[in-house]
């Protein structure tokens, strides 16, 4: 099994996302990442789906996606695709340890977005492996909240 990213161009109509995601659910695939957004044409949207499965299964799902009425085009994004995620992380911090935590996060080009009396919140955009490394380095300080897209 390996990670595959599909880009699906669809008509921008209610229920299209449900039908596309349902196709993966019926086949027993866990969707690792799902993003939807409009294109330059307001009548169309692009769904980006990342799943962990075999190549043969992706080929079958691609054929089944084309059978859905609102699907216009399906393409698998290869190794040349740029993959970035957003990480928002709130770390416990006393005033004495705050400079240490901030300097550690700055190595990963994370921005401070909020400073509270007992915590600091960072935002960082980057490849998934880089965000995992940041998360791992900040975990000894105590992660209060974490959101990744």
C-alpha cells in the first residue's frame, strides 16, 4: 500500500462531494486528506483526495469516479506535485521558557500568531515531514491543541 493523491474536477453542485467520498467509503478506503475548493470557473470545483491503497485499487476507483454524473476529470498527482500543509499548534509555555520555544519554532519558519499567559500558538506551512518534525520537537513542552490541514 502507498499514498496516492487524486485531483477530481467536478461540477459545483450540492451532494457531489458526498457521492465522491462515499465511493471511497464503500470500498473501505480511509481518506487521509480531503480538500475542496472552487476553480476559476464558478460552475466547477476541484476535490483533492489522498488515500493509502494499492495502485490497482486506485485504477478501479478512478474508473468508478468517471461513472459519477458530475465528475469531469480525474488525474493522479505524481511525485512532481507540491504538497504543503498548514499546522496550527498551541504549546504550553511559562514566560521563562517562551524565548526558547519561539527560537526552536523559528528554525522551522513557524510564526507566532498568539501569546497567552500560559501558552504560545504557532502557524507553520510546509511539507508534511517537516511539520511532523516540528510537532515532535515541541511535544516535550506540552502541546495543548493541534490542527493540521
